C-alpha cells in the first residue's frame, strides 16, 4: 500500500517526462502487484493468470515506442484489465467474513487507488482513439508523455467528485466512464463503512450472547 501511494502520487509525477523511469516504474508496479495477487488469493489458477497478465503488461509496456497504434491500444487495454482484476480480487477479500478491520481498511485504500489508476488508463485509451473526447484547458501540458499523468490527475479528481473543470469529458463514452467512476468513488466508501459497522454490531451481539 505504501509503495502504491508513493509511486502514484510522488514518483510518477516527478519522472513523467523521462521514458526510462516511466518504464522502470511500470515494472516495479507490476512486480508489486504480483506480490499482492499471491497474497490475496490462494487459487493456483488465479495466481497463474495474474503472473501471465503481469508478464504481458511488462512486455507490451517495454515494447511500446509510440510508433505502433496497435501496441499502444494493447498496452492501455492490458493495464485496464490488470487493474480491474486486481481491484475486484481486493474488494472480494475486503468484504470477506474472515478478515480483520485493519486489513479491510488497508485493502479498501489500495482498491480505491487501483480503481483510480484503472480509469486513468481508460481515459488515456479514449483520448488516444479520439482526442476530441475531452475538452482540455490550454494551460495543461499535453505534449509527449504528459497526457498520461494528466489523465491520472483527472481520474482521481473524478473519483473524489471534485470536478475542477480543467479537463471535461465531451464524448458519450468519456462521459459514461466519468459517471461510473464518480459513482464508485461515492458508493465504495459508503458500502465499506456500512460493512464495518455491521461486522462490529455482529461481534458485539455475539459477545453479549
């Protein structure tokens, strides 16, 4: 969790214009997620799928030099699928009956960040396929590698339902993705809190009985 927070909010913004560090961070994030997958599931099949998907993400990320549209689309799609699978696995563990509250909170924070990253790659893919899908302020740098982190920023602004207005979705697919992410940003913490309160009440009733 600490590595994920440091990477997303500190390391990536500082190295966003340096391709070597971007690719190195992609490898570190992928390896960190392999460790996460091996921790949160005991299923051999899921572990194998996780390792294979991680290997595919690393290979495509390192192979993408920007010259192939198909490679760039595949990279974005793989990252979206990668974050989606890991996020769903984390959420299932967070709401399981056999986990303590500390794990639930840590897992919920990690899942929240992972979903934010998943949507950032979804926005990158939408923008790559159709740049007119977003209205972007002239003050925002959209040259070379900057669009990537700009959509990470937009994703978390949307997830937290802040809406500064410097990036605005225009196309229907971009608007639908933004609506879905905002709903997750609102409902996920509310459902988690309700779950924690319900578990606490169940334990108290069990102790009383």
